[in-house]
């Protein structure tokens, strides 16, 4: 057996109740109980070592790179908490069995409870501070699930979220703090951190780290000003309140203070913050506890108050204070868990927790009342119960401290006030419920609960008495070791019920008397407090979240208008902002290359190009005119290519122009002929500025690049096209050989585009105009005779040209791409001239398959080289003597180009024919062809 | 034989699968297409695993296409980073495809083929060592994504697609211009070669290259959805079908990958005058993206929109953390990348399933009907929330912790700490609020009768289980990402591998 078991058992054990969901409830409870009991057995195995002063450890490597390891330790402090968690856990599970109603999902409850138990055990046993943080957050999650257990109630949901948000925020602060500490210490193992305590305390980031860690502790332990979440966590089932929100989880913050006391404690800052916060919390909590009418509300605030007390003791930080703090942790766990369970019993049996309705239950529930009185007396600090002793120690510390110089005398007075309030609300708990007149009608007629439901309360009550009477036998051993792990020095604790007549005793006496007086005057307090009604933290929380969310939505609505123009503007402005600095740094835009003289042809071409581009932009509202202008731009670009000796590009550009203009005119059929004026003058102005900048940037770059001398890989292509690629047309050899992989990619893009456009079209149902823009109906002759005849003539000629261009491509301008486009445009002409029906009747090719096969041919050509153990697309060529034609080259690149050719035809036709079909009764089908 | 061509298999397998799927296949083609798609995805996954094993043994695989020497021909350069990204893609693609095979693919034409084309494009972008070829594969993946995004049709979807298409066309134009600039200055397209050439640039030439590299940053930033180029993402991801959104979890990562690739290999610490040109921008824009994403999830009124903003947050985190440019932060960043890809994909699928079973209220964050598989989704949501927020013990916790821990404590890095921790808190509040409304706050009455197919739930569960596995096996994964980071830092090793060919001559 090893330490890991203590955590892993409940962690994986959490699945058990879920697995046994179908079994009777008693079985589920017993199985769940078996988990902590087995942990206790293992713990007993280790406890002697801890008592002997050793620290049993366990180390499992998890993430060395992060410094996060599964390292566990069981020092005195851990042992104290582990015992509390397991011991009270057992009692709570037993109690919950009777508490939950038949409709409640017991499996889910126990699963979450065990999960919580595992995470809590993890916090207190972690020997690695990051691991501790992981478990810390897990308690927040499991607490969230448990508070929200009855999620159909809005209180539960909101309470759960508020608790998670508060403790979660604190947890994140804690994480930052721990990371800082680890960074300073150079390790996240606790021993290393402890060893680096002095370095940490003198480090520049000490104050930051301390504040962050304290934020974690204070949120978790509901210290002022974070006390607000705890009362709302009471929406949880009572066993959860008893376990998490009084006995264990809220003590995690206290545990953290104790754990880090040797590392961070003892400085002026620690003393001031922790003590003051603790003191304020104690008073605020006690005051509100008195005012609550809800039993669980009272207990919740009293928990806040007692946690404040412990916190204050840890702030003072002397050996005596620490012993007092640890002692009070035990005592508080005992009496508060018992009180919560009592409140649960009263609620369960009577149907209400409202003290204004409850009264006189003494006669009906004598056993419950007796037990309640014992534990309440302990809470109030009445001898001979355990609560008395730790309170005496606390008052003693309050008297002894000298933290605030001349104002130190304030502390014992305020401590006495706190004690008095504690007495007052303890009396209220007992007197209002069990006495205060005769029993009144309640939702249910209460009686004592089943014996087994009272048993956990009884056990805790007995503990309260036993510790009170025999503190040395009961707790001194564990306090010794626990205190020595907090003070980092061996400690021997001396406890006794009777300290003789001294100042603390007097303060206690004053507190009891004052408490009775305050209780007697409670009505005045209630009246006074009524002025502050209507302040509900839960609603505030919800309101704040709602408001932030609304603000965020407003901000986004303003920023993200859903306007494409705006998005484009953002992109272009980003380009301008990011590029201007480096362009400004450019010393000159003309590089060393001599510039060519400007000839007339180029001049005229450039002027036409600029004018056409300008016209396209200014005339864009008349769509047809704009298309014409655009085609002029395209034509000029093609001519420019031709003029600057790039015939391949010129040819490609020319055919692409034809095909795309046809496509756009088809699209125009479905669209209004004119674009409405959409932009305001301001926006046009803005857009002109953006566009000018972008144009200027691109022009600058272009000019600078073209005029700067540079060596490039293109020399290699020119040198190797013939000898390596077997072709004299360098452009084509680049396309089908040197960079054939790019071409394969691009024809794939073409095929995808065709498939995508088909996908879009067969879902669209556009409006089909029956007349032109001026209201004239379409001409009755759809297929003019002249066009039909010409088209029929052109087709075979175009096909021949296409084949010719294709074949010569490797050596002269041409190639598969251009040839494919030529063939496709001739076929489109058929569609235009003769209509879909006519073409379908004569030429029924599945274009989709054609393009797929085209790409496949290209890809398979590439694959062929694998047979010769060469990489994909390795080419091969030879010269063969053919009959009739003579010597002719055969290259695998030609096969590749054939694939390109077929793909281009297939894809172009698939796009255009489907678009064309939109205008006819042949709607594009789902499958496509 | 396949061993020798391993580097290109993840590109060719989906290509051939997609081409086959485009063929007619008779009267009931869909089952056959699904079979082809699933088989291809499994094969791609196997190839990706094999690649990852291979690069651990021999640093990087260089594949000379057409057997032309670098820098003249195109090379595939599968280093550890590429292999990792390819494996992430393959692991993501399989469960998402399985999910899609449950009739999601019947909502429009060509889903199966486009899906494979999409994978091919992504794989190619990760594998290539040539910047123009990267552009080509960007086109492949973009054009497939245009078509996939409008899968299922509908006015809003087509509108979002239109925005997406036009913005990306703009991006492609800028990409082409910047490649032109870089080619003009360096005379090469091969990335490793370009890295060598960039090192020796000075004066105006360096300034031109800088201009080109920053324009490239806009292109990749648009793809990755960095502020202020992220506007397309929430709208697009929240209107498209769940299965496509889930696949697109990898798409922003293509942008992030390209940023990592280009700004560590070409414009990395060794680039002399051009060293780390983009890192200041990445730092600031990354942090702002994080903040914008956090505000976004607060504003979101729809679960899918919320997940889309969670994607934005993850991008901001990745970019800001990467800009710290130490080996440790890069290792942590890549770990986070793995985590965030899978978990955001899973959340998109979950939102889709919940929307389906909730019926009229769909994925809006309001209380609605009890779902048919309510407790299953409640569990899924819990797991997903814990993982994405970054709470223990799942992968989000480990990966965020890694980023914070690797960014050493100093004044500069505290901004990152603050942004990440702050965003985590916002996520905590917003995601629990959504869960509370949609899962806990159900209307009384009968549960919904629409029940999603079991197979979809299993596909989602398998994606979700990755978050636990990543956490358990965090150490070996981190060791690998650290090895990736080391390799990225060692810029000089790239030209050595890529520009010296192993042997053999061209015929």
C-alpha cells in the first residue's frame, strides 16, 4: 500500500456509485463508505511514522519539464487534515443516506462527494505546489457540482456559479502566485520552496506573490471581502454544506495559509494583511450570522466568522497562535459539521429552516435538541466543551499580540465582541428553535429522526465533550506534529481546560454575558438591519455578469457590423500600417538595373489599361458596362504579355478572359442590371484613400523589385529545359516538369472549384427574369440561325487547333491548359448557339467524371515514376521514329499535360453547363454530370 | 517502396480518394463514397503515424518532386513540426469524418470528395518546403473550405461563405504579391534556400524583404484569425454545419503553422538584419486577440458563436506565446496547439448535437427542452468545459500551465500571464453560464424525442477522450514538442538537409 492509494481510492472510487446506480440505496451507501474506510486503514499504517517525526513521501514523475509531479507527503499538518476529511467524510456519507429523498440521484451525489474528497485529500497531501493547485481547482469544480446538485432550482444554479466564479478567480490568482514562487525558488517541490523561504521573502516579487496567494486563500475560505459566496452555497444539500462549506473545503484557504506560513509568513506584510482580514471577517461574519433567519444562513455566516478567527491566529503567527489555530480547526470541524447536520435534521423533519416559523421543538425532538445544545455550547465557547478551550487560547493570543503598536489594545476588545456575538447566535440557534414558546403548525410534524441519522451528530457531540475533558489524550499528539510542520520547529503542546483566573477567562465571561444581552436585544438589531434589505449577492452577481455580457455584445455590435466592406478595410489598413515603416526606410526605389526605354506601343497600352481600370471602378454601378471595361483590362494585360515576349501567358490570359466573361454574363442574367448606390460620400472618400495607399505600396514594391538586379533560379530552368526536361518551351517545361507538382495542385483547385460551384448552384433557386431590364420580353427565337451555323463550323476547327496547341506545347507556345480552354470555349459556343437540349442529345459526356479522370491521369503519371524507384512526378522522355511524321519526341510530361487538358475541359464545362442549366428547365442535379 | 515515398503519401491518399469519390458510382453512391473516405482517412492516419516515427529517427524527410534538386524543383520538407501537424490533422479528420458519415454528408453535393480535398490541401501545406507550393496548397485548402463552408446551404451560410471567400481572395492576392517580392529579392522559392539568402541581405534589399515578410504576416494572420483580421471567423464558424466547423478547428492552425514556419525558419533569430521582424507585431496582436476573444465569449448568445470565440482566444494565446521565441515557450505553444485543436473541434460537434436534440432553441444560450440524451451531453459538456477553460486535470490545464511556466517571470511576460489568466477567468464565468442555462435550466415537460445517432455520440466521445489522453501522456508529448522547438531553433540544419541531395541523378 502507499500514499497514492489515499487519493486514488476516492478518485476512481467516484465511479463506483455511478456503476452501482441500479442497486438498492443501502448498497450504494455501503460501497461509497468502503472507500474512505479503506483510506483510513491505509492512513493508520502511515500515521505512526508521522507521529514519530518522519514525513512519509511518495513521488511519481508526471511532467518533469513543467516541474509538475505526482508528489505526496504526509507531514503533521497533512495528517491533521486528512484525518478530518476522512473522518467527517464517513459520517457525512452515512448521514446523507438518510437525508436524500427518494427522488434524488444518490449515485451522482456520492460520485461528486468522493471526487471532492479525493481533491481535498490531494490539496493537503500534495508535496508539489502545482499539484496542490490542480487539486485546489478540482475542489472548486466538485463544489460547483455539489452546490448545483438540485439544479432545477435557480438558487442552486446561481449559488453554484457564484461560488465557482469567486473561488475560481482566487484559484487563478493563486496559480500566478505559485508560479512566481516556483520561479523564484527554481522548483515546485515543496521542500525546495521551503528551503528558498528567505530568498522568496527578500525577492522583488515577494509582495506580488504574497497578495496573489492570499487572494486564493481568502476567496476559498470566504474571508472579507469575499465572504459573500458562502451563504449562497447553502443552496446545496445539507450534507454538502456540513462537509464542504464548514468542515473541509473552506478550510483549504486556512490550510494554504498554514502550509505557506513558513515560506511567506512572519513578514510585516503578512502579519498586517492576514490578521486584519481575519479580524474583520470574524466580526462581519458574526454580525450577519445573528441576523439570518435561515438556520443554514446563520451557520454559514458563523462559519465565515470562525474562519476569520483562525485566519487571524495564523496572521499573528506565534507558536501559541498556530497551536490555537490548528486546535480550533479541529474543534470547529466537529461542532460545525454537527450543527449543520442538526439543521438538516430539523429541515428534513419539519419542512422548514426558517427560525421565525420554528419554535418549541424541544418536546418533539428531545434527542436532537440535546445534541444540538452540546455542540452549540461548544460553538459559543462554554466550558467544558472543546470550543471553550480554543477560544481561550485565541483570546490569550489577542491579549498578547503587539502588532499595531499603540492601537494593539483594540484587538482584544474586538475579539471579545466577536466572542460575544458568537454566544448570541449560538443561543439564538438553540432558543429560537427548541424553546421560545410552544410548537406551531409546520409543513410536517417533526419528530426525532431515525437513530442512524442522529448517530453522526452524536459522535461529533461526544468528540466535543471528550476533547474538552481530555485534550491531552485526544489531540495533543496530532497538534504537536501539525504545529511543528507549520512552525518548522518541534513543538510540544500543553492544553488544559482550566487555566486559572486570568484575563482570557474574564473576557470569556464578559462575552457570555454580553452575548445573552445581545440576543435579548435582537429585535432592535433586526429592525436596524431592515434598512439594508434587498441586497442579495446572488442577484448582484447575476446582474453584473449580465451587464458585462450586454456591454460586450454592444461593443461587438459596434465593431463587428457584419459588413464585408469593413472587414476588407481592416485587412487593407493593416497592410498599410504594417508596411509603411519599412517602405519609408527604403533609401531609393530604383535599383542598379538599367531601365528600358519607353516605346510608343507600351505607352498607349499603359494608358488604355489605366483608363479601362479607372472606368471599371467608376462605372461599376452599371454592371454590363463594367464587364465590358473589365474585359478591356484583361485584353490589355494579354497584349502586355505578348508585347513583353510571354506568348504562353498571353494566350492563356486571352482564353481565360473569354471564358470568365461568358461566365459573368451568365451570372448577370440573374442579377439586377444596376447596383444601387450603397456608399456614403465619406466612405467613398475613405475607400479612395485606402485604395490609393495600397496601389502605391504595390507599385513601389513592383518598381523596386523590377529594377533591382538579382540572381534567381530561373537561369537554371532556361539552361535545363531542353537537356533535362526534353522541351524547348521553358514555360511549359516549368509547368509540367520542374514545377509539375504546382500544376497538379492547380488543376486540383480547378476540379474542386467546379465541384464547389456545382454544389452551390444546385441549392440555389434564383429569380429568373422573363424580360430584360427595360421590360421587353426575350426574343422568341432563342437560337439564331447564323450563330448556330457558325458555331457548328467552328467546333471541329477549334478542336483541331486545340489538339495542335496541345501537342506542340512542350516546344512552342501552347500546352494542355491553353488547349483545354480553347476546346472548352468552342463547346460553350455550342451551348450558347443551340441550347442545352440540343447539346445533351448529341454529346452526353459526364464532365465531372472527365475532370476527375483528367486529374487522375496527371497524378498517375506522377505515380508511374515510383515503378522506377524515382520520386513522384519524375519525368522521362525519348525520341521515337513514328511512321509518316518522322522523329517525334515522347515525354511522360505529355501524359501529364493530357491530364491537365482533360481536367480543364471537364471543369470549365461543368461550371458553365451547370450555370447555363440554371436558365433552363434542366436544373443542375444533386449528383452532377 | 512506400517507405521511400512516405512524405508524399498523406497528400496523395486523400487526392486519389477524392478523385474516386467524384466518379458516378451508380444509383446509391453515398455508401461507396463513405467507404472510400473512411478507408482513406485510416490510411492517412497510418501514414502520418509512420512519418512521426520516421522524423524522430532521422530529423527530417526531404522529398524531391520530379527528382529535381533543391532549390530548383519543389521539395517536400517534413520535419518534426510538419509531422506533428500532419498527425494532428489525421487524428482529427477520422472521428469528424465518422460523424459526418451519419447523414451529414447528404445535406449537399460532394461532401465526401471535398472533405478529402480539404485534407489534401492541409497536408500539403504542412509538408511543403517551397513557398510558392505553400501558396498552391493554400489555394487547394481554401477552395475546398469555400465549398465545405456552404455545405447544407441556406441564406446565412451562403452569406458567411461569401464574406469568407472574398476576404480570402484578398488574402491570396496579398500572398502572391509578397511571394513575388521575396522571390524578387532572394531569387528563390525554396524556404531553406530563402533562409540562407535572407541572412546576407542588407540595406534596401533587406527593407524590401522586410516589407514582403510583413505582408506575408497579414496573409497568415488572416488565415489564423488574428485581430483585426479575425472578423470572418466567428460568423463563418458559427453558421456552417457542425461537422465542417469541427474540421476547421485545424484551419486556423494552418495559419499559425505558417507563422511558426516562416518566422522561425526564414525570418527567425538567425536572419541578421531581418531577425524576428514580425515578433513585436505578433506579441501585441496576439495579446489583443486574446482580449478580443474573451470579450467575444462574454457577448456570445449562441453556443456555437461562443466556441468560435474560444477558437479566437486559442489563436491569440498561440501567437503571443510563440512570439516569446524561446525553445521552451515554443515547445509549450505547440503542446497547447495540439490540445486546442481537438477540444475546439469536439465542442463544435457537441454544440451541433445539442442543437439537434434541443430542437427549436437550437444552440442559443437559453433554457430549453430536456434533451433525449441529456445526461450524456451534460457529461460531455462538463469535460469539454473543464478542458477548454483549462481546469485540472485535463489537457487545457496542462498546456496553459506549460505556457505560463515557460514564460519566465518578468515584467514583459506578465502581460501574457495576465491575459491568459484573465481570459481563463472570463471563460470560467461565460462557459459555466452557458452550461447552467442549457444543461441545468431545462423546461419542465417531456424530453425531446429527437435523438442523435449513437455513432455521432461515439465519434464525439472519442475526440473528447483525447483531452484526457493528452493530459496523461503529457510528458512524452511535451518531449516531442520540445524536440520540435529545438529543431526549429537550429535553422542551419535546414539548408544542410534540403539543399544537399541524398544521391541519385536525374534522367
